[in-house]
C-alpha cells in the first residue's frame, strides 16, 4: 500500500526545507582555495549584506502593515494621507546610500581584481616574494576539451591542470574555434577565451587538494562535459607531476595538435612529455595548420601586442590628439583623404 505524507508530518518537515537549500553552499564558490576567489567571495557576502539592509526591513514592514491595518483592528487609518517628509527621506536616502556603497565596491573590486593585474599577495598579510617568478600556463580551449601547455616545463596536458600552492600563476588563454569561458571556481573568476585573441588571468592557489574546472559558456554539443581536474600540490609534488608527465606521453607537435583540434566529447586526461614551443603563438595567430597565413603576416608582419589594451586616455604624445575627419565638411571640395597615423591604425 502506498503511504502518503500526512499534513502534520509535512508541517514538521517544512522548517527543514531551507536547510536543504543551504546544503549546497559549502562548495568551491563559497569555500575557495585561491586568494583571488576568496576576495571575490567576500564581495558576494558584502553585496548581499548591503542589499539585505533594504530587503529585510521591507519584508518586515509588509507583514507589519498587513497585521496592523487588518479588518477589525483599532489602528488609526487616514485615507487622505498623501505626504510625509520624514518618511520619504528614509525611503529615498537609504536605497541611495546602498547604491553608492555598491558602486564604490564595484569600482574598487574591478580594479583590484583585474585579471590582467599580477597578484601582489599570496594571501592576506602574505605579500608575493619578488624573487619568485609566476608559473606560466598556456590555455587553449578546443572542441570540447582544455589544453594546458607548460612552456617552461616543456609538457602539456588535456583536461588536467596541476598548480603548486602559494605560487603566483599567469594564464595565457586563447581558443581555436569559438568563444569559451575558462572557469575554476576555487581559483579565480571566469575569463573568456576567443579565437585570434590572447587573454590573461593571474591567480594563486593556497591549499592542496583536488578541484574541478569547467567551461562556463555554452559552446555546442560537448559543452556539459568540457571539464578538467585541478590539482593543488606542493612544489615537490609539482616537480614529481612534471616528471611523470614527461615520462608518460609523446611530444605535442603540429600533427597531434591538429588531431586534438577535432571535435570530441568526454575526453579523458592526456599527457604530452614534450611540446612545440611555437604552438600556442601559432594557435593565437590561427596558423597551426601548415600553409595557413598567420594573423601577423596579414598585419604587415607585426603581431598584435600581448597584454591588456589601453584606452585613448593612456596614449602618449600626438597619439592622444583627435584624428583627421574623413567626411568633408559642407561646401568643401572633394579630394583625397588626408593621410595620418590614425588611418594606419
């Protein structure tokens, strides 16, 4: 006989429903292992607290007013009430102050946690040792897998990323086919990878463990399985991992890269004990396939500069001046357009 949940039993279990919703809170977003992700989590907490300063009183007042002015209560009711200076001052000033605080927090955190900005601390109260160079990892998003190249160590992996704890890391990122999003919740925020472009992400991992990264941008059939394992190890463990990868895989050359570039799903971890050092640059320039012209050759032999582009306010010299107008003013005689360095740019 099928048993049904009685009403008293349902009432007893109803208070436990919020606990089920909170059961997922102890995840990597709210319990990160990296300092950048930790600061981002704190911003989430601060923003939530600021917004609750309005949400909680409003909800409480809705219940209070409904109870106070219910039918049959003796509370004073004035149907002609239309204005209260003190009440409107509270209603408008409190949200305005919260918006100002949220705007200041957003401006501050956007600059402080800029992914292009190298980290200046390992953790709170622990600055970066200037003698320690950041570990460079080149990331290529493929369909549908992640390729990690360690140029200094001379190895590469697919869907497996190992990082030494308490050492700054600089990720250089690109994509071979479509825009994607590199996301390791315990490490740092999301950053896009785009074909023909190189992006940068600085981060640091503070504790050992096994974590997970993923693609956070829908990119086709294999998107849901486009995940990778992230291992945090000490420096000795990282050196052992590099030695194991060197001994367990072939060299990642042009032919193997082109084979990896083909769409595939649910790809297990792959290891390459050697690399072609030019692969990442050619992936950015979109000329891995032999015979394909590189982007640099299409720009007169000059490759686009690496790093974050600067706006016009950061230009120097005559570059900051306004350019020539290409549209002739009314009444002007038509003629050849003036030549300037702005047109070249």
